[in-house]
C-alpha cells in the first residue's frame, strides 16, 4: 500500500508541473507573437515614413520637423512616443498655470 501512495504522489507532482512539450509550445507562441508584432511595427514605420516624406518643407516645419529628422523620428518611435506624452503633459501643466 505504501508503494501505491508514493507512486500516486509522484504522479500528482508530474501532473502539476508543465510538460516539456507545453513549455516548448508556449515559447514558440511567444516567439511567433513577437515576430508578428515586429512585422506590424515595421509596416507602420514604412507607412509613416512614406507619409512624412510626401510633406513639403513648410508642412514639416509646421509640425516641428526637418526633412533630415524623418527617418530617426520613425526609427525611435517608442522613445519618441514617451517624449511626446511627456511634452503633452508639460503643455497641459503650463496651460493650467496660465
């Protein structure tokens, strides 16, 4: 009887732990998701680069850009988004004080 109890405990331990195959499939799913996200980001970057490149110099100046900054702006999007949010919140604070 003691042998059965130790076997059932061992089986219960194995059932609680994720299998090697399920761990592998989770890794594959995460890698696939990252690939899809990076590809979508690359498509957005190409589209935005094309749109900004079609603007004339006066329009670019109106939004605070020079033509030579377009590529770096699109490439640095995550940092730029954070900087834009920070600048927008700073403008709201300045507007509230005025």
